[in-house]
C-alpha cells in the first residue's frame, strides 16, 4: 500500500511520535499551510490558524481533516461534507485548561484588588464543555453561579438557567464560553453588544476566553467595568490596541494551551484517523511525555483565599503571560502575539501537581475538588 502523507500544524505536540506510524509527516506553521503544500496530502491536521475550505483543498488528495482545537469558525464543514471529506474536531479537549485559566485569573485579580471571591456571583454564558467545568470549579469554591445557555434550556427546560438580561444585571463576574456563530437559532456574534452591555453594573468583571467577536469590542471599550480579562480577540493577531490597554489581564489566546489540553487534542484526532484508516493505535509515543512536576510548596498559614491563590500561582503564574506581551506600542504586541503562542511555555494542569496534605481541612477539600493530587 502506498505511504500516506500527512500535513500537520507544527504547533500540534508530539506530531511525529503520534502520527509517524501512519505515514510521512510534514509539519508546517498553521498560517503557512496552503493549497500547494496540501496538494498531495492524504490527511490534514490543523489547529486554529489554518482556514480549511475549498480554496485550500479543492485540488488536493485530502480525505481526512482533523482539528486539534475546539473552535469551528475556521472550518467550512458544509464544503467538506459535500466533498465526502471526513472531518473530526477534538471537542472538549481543552475545556479543563480554559476553566483553570479563568479561575486562576480570578484569584490573581482578587488578590490584586483585595476582594473576596466567595462573595461574588459568577455568570457563565454558554454552559458546554468549558462553561460546565468552570461552574463546577467556581461552585466548589463557594461562588454563586448563574448559567445562561438558550440551546440547552430549550432542550432541558429553563430550570437552572437564567435569561441573558438577568445574568448581565445580577452577576459580579461574567465569563463567555459559547462558540462563535453567525447563523442558526442562537447566533453568538456580538452576543454582548452596545444594547445589553449597558445592563452590567460598573463593578462587573468581564471575561472573554472563548472566541473574539462574541463581545462587540467597540461596545466593550465604552462599557464601565471593574476589570477586563481578555484572552480571545477579534482579528488576531491584529488586536484592538485601545481594548488591549484597558485589559487588566491580556493574553494571546492561550487559555486552552496547557500541555494536557494539547495532548488531548492530538490524541483524539490521532485515534479518529486510525479508525478512519483501519489502523490499530499505538502507545509508544507516551514515552516522550515529560515527567510530573515537582511537588508544590505548602504555603504559610493565611486566610483561605490567599493560600489557594499562592498554590495556584505555583502551577501557573498568569501575570507572566500578560507581561510577555505588555507593551505601550500595539504594533509590538501584534508582532509578538503569534510568536508567543507558537513558543508557549509548558503549563501543566492542576491534576498533574502534587501537594502534601495541609493542616487546613477546608483548604484540602477545595484542592481535592479542583483536582490537585494530595499525599
């Protein structure tokens, strides 16, 4: 049988180790994957920076497209289906990473601005893979949660869900976690806009770690908030300079970039491609995984929020991701945006970190609920 040829985004971790058994692997930056490079490929594995459509694939041999990220706005699924090209998206692969990013950002902000997280109400817009996990983590920490998800409410009933207007009015923290869509019964493009953003109180913390364009950025600029946490932007990497300067935490679309999330995405696509080609998956690639992180240091006795914040900061210092791009010259920020994403430092999720049981029973319980390994 002729050797298969796979073109893979070079940001897909362990691409050679995972996919090498299936054929020859050619790794390219996502933005450099073009019609000429995929012409003779049998499979294409992408992340978010490659527009997959007729212009890319109509003269190629590609019969399988896998996306190791959860966003779908870069994929023309209708055209792929019309061409009988198998498509698979690793939905949910980075959900825990994004949920941990949001909780980490909130602890950082709470310590910086000296407020009690447990006294806050968190509004989660979009209760899918990420939103569900975020709400679970927040509730385990004592936050009250309001959930908005019209598609789920239509199917499951309205109990447990809040109308968007009610959430915007009552929540102290608002975090969006919907896909970016422009059609259908519940389009999300500019879901938060000049009309409904006025419903927020001036003390609201607004977070976008989902997709740029869900929040109207021009309207966001003129909305009074207590803080803005922004990981996803319109027109990346050419992000809005004024909004960037207003952000208390600004990061380059890396909320879902934990090592575990990337591996999950790669592995999910690999398994689907093996199934598509009727090849048994192998596990030798796992020998290349890095060792577990060193045990965390138990913090000095303090209030519960401070101790949790200190432990979480040992696993992921979100301020470093903000500092990495922080520059008054937006052109410099835009230039560094993609490079930082492509060379993002290894970040491990909480379940990979070990911590000795502390003398603080409530702290131990919170840590276990968040997924830390206690010994």
